[in-house]
C-alpha cells in the first residue's frame, strides 16, 4: 500500500499496518468456469464494463480457453502476496 493510503487509514483511527508476506506456493487446477469467473472479478474486466458486448466477450474468452486446453483444465500457481492488516 502506498503512503497516501496508509495516511487515510491512520486518519480513520486505525492502527497498523501489520504486513504479512505470503510466499508463492501450490499450483491449483482450475476449470474453464473458474478462469472466466476470475477474469470477471478483475476491476478492469467487471461484467458491467462490457455492456451489450458481454456475451460476445465471454464467448470469445471461452473459445480461446478451449483452443488452448480442449480438456478444460488449467494450472495456476499461487503468487507472492502481501497482506496489510489494519485494526481499530
């Protein structure tokens, strides 16, 4: 988190942050539906942003996924993350 965001949390009366590093680890198997849901969970690809083009985008995405993995399974490696915990 940037210093500006830290200032906002501090000004709101929160203590912290306590930062916890979580190292990359396991590889998870994902289905086509899980990959599509993951894409739509991104703020840059939220479904409402597509408007009337949402069905076409999803169809194109699923077509691409099926091209690269006809069996419908995908591998995703957990990545390093940093948790920033703020408390009251």
